[in-house]
């Protein structure tokens, strides 16, 4: 093996060991979803006009009424 091949091989090993260490330390913790159903409301900036859900044969739709 020549010198360049050894440097590449050692570089790959170093990167893999670094990634495994970061994974074991927990530097980037897992993100878990909250349990249960989360509800949201789509409203204007003042909270006065909000979107409504409508049921249709083709599926649910969101309807937003705007004042003209």
C-alpha cells in the first residue's frame, strides 16, 4: 500500500469512529413525537377569523372565509 492509500483508509476509520462517538454521547438527542392527537387552528393575526374543516365525499377540506 502506498502512503496516499493509507491516509485515505485512516481518514475513513477516523470519521467512522468520530460518528460512533457522537452517537453514543447523545450530542444530538432523538426527537420524539408527542402522544395523542394534536389540534391546531389556522386563524388571522388577531385570532378573530379562523379556518373551518368541512367533510366532503372526496375527503376533508379546509375553508377560509375572507372579508371583501
